[in-house]
C-alpha cells in the first residue's frame, strides 16, 4: 500500500482499553503484558483490519525510554519497539499499513521542568528510528499534552525519514493540557512539516469536533480525528454513535480518522460503514492567511509587519519583553548575538504575548532559537545571515520570513 493514502483514511481503535477488556491488569506494564500475550494483540489487530482499518498502530504507546525506565526497564527501548512492532506487522500481514505509535514520555521541559528540550527530541528520535528499523510505514505521535511535547515528538520522529502524523489531547476547556490554543498548535505543527495534525481522545467525539471545526479553516495539512468512546467508569459510547461521529468529523474536515479509548473493532466497523461510499476528498489547502503563534495564541499578520525595537537577551529579560510587547507592534524583535542569547530567550519566552521576530547575527543562534521556541516564530530578514540560509531555516522550522 502507498502513503500518503486517499482520504478518508481510517486508523484502528484503542489498544490499551481493548487489552484491559481481554484481561490485562490496569497497573501492569502494558508493553510487557503485550509481549507475554502476543496472540491477544495479534487477534485484536487482525480484527481491526477485518473491521475496515486501513492502518493499525503498533502497541508502543509507552515504549519510549523514560516511560520504560519508570517501570524498571532501562536501556531496552530499541528492543521493545522492535519486538512490539513485529506483532503488528505479523497481524496485518500486508493487508493494511502499519503506523509506529509514539506517545508522552512523561517529562516536563525547561523552563517548567528539568528536561532539556533537545533531550526530549532525542527520546523520540530513538523510538522512531527503532520503529523504522522494524519496518513501519509511518509514525503516529499521539495524545501529546503540550506544544513543547508535540514539537519534540515531531522533530525527533522526522529523523527517521518516514511520514509523521501528530495528534494532541485536549482538556475539558478545549485547550491542550498546558493551556495552549488548538489553532496555535495546528499552525505550529503543520508549518513544521507534520504530514497530518489533529486531536485524539479529548473527552469524546463532540470535543474533537468542536476543536476540528475551529481550526479547519486554517489547515494546510490533513486533519486527524481520533476521539475516545468514553471511559469504563462512565460506560462506552456505542458503535452506532461513533459511526455517526465519523461522518460528522469527516464533514468538518477530518481526513484521517480512528478511535481512541473504548473504541474496539465494532466501533471501527461502524465508522468504516459511515465513511463507505464518501467521495475521496482532498486534503485542505487554506493558505490565504499569514499566521504566527505562541503556545497560547495564534496571530493573524499581514505584509505590513511592524516589529518592536530590538530586545537584548539576558537571564532576566522579562521586563524588556513586556515593555516591547506593549509598544504597539505586531511582533517583538529579539536580538540574537549568540547561542547563549537563544537559550536565555527560550527560558523567558513563555512571558511573551506576541510572536517573536528573530534578528540574528549568526546562523547557530538563529537555529537554536527556532528549535527551542514553542510556536511559529518570525525570522527578520535583516539578520546577518545569508538569505539562502534564512530560507532553509524558515522551511526547516516552519517560521515566517519577513
């Protein structure tokens, strides 16, 4: 089978809840249980293909190094991913595509936690490269809770050279779990290069539909909708409800669909029936807007961009950032003389309520700032860096070049 596929493209349903229904204890290591009960996994994934899934995800949700280490499994991430992916490849047997599943590592990045952002990127790169070695067709980064986590997952996963989809979970307020705007997340990840972007789990179909409807007018990449069918304590939504939801999500712009917690093969079969016969749809390409973003907000700009006076970077630059943001411009000009400047800005960037426009003296400083900024930044074309380098960095990190 080829990738990217025609749309609508149907993924599988939940793995963890299905394995618990088959006897997996809630407090065990799911990866160990899956390997010890491999036939249960294979039978489940065969059932998803029989139900209509065009792709099945590997049971590697918690198979990144930090997540495994918390269960006392150290230095074995590659081995676990190879063995778990082999189960899915055996189950699918060429009848569907296989997506390598990556999920939260449970680490909090600087400045809110102790984990350097590039370390988190490396965590995802290690898992992505192992999944590629195993033979998956694409990578699916799901249930990500913050824009930093989503960007790290994408930047790490893309090192494998496979298509990468990114999906985030939303809280009861319809925001990411770090308080971010779903539109800001879309703008940041689609311009970074994600092959598809959207939302999974998130309290169910209506929550995903609301978020999807809000961002669809600004999507330039295929949208993902993989809602939960509920939680065991509340009772799961029926396959019929999920089938109707699939049609509504497709009509709202979703092109990659599937199910999350509580969705089993019967739910996927209902979704497949609901999508059956729909005219193959193109991915959206709504590119009439110039949009920058911080984690918390998207900013609609025009060609007459006004930036503040340059702000010098320092360990304590909070007051300077706030004063520049209040100057009436569209963006705050951040003067980068060195990589240290980029790190100092990164430690303070959460205080900025306008997008940054990086005015850089070196390529290294600019690239470091683009890597660490959690949003879609602007590159000031007055930077003392060759134009072709500016253009390359703009494309590589999804930044606007003005």
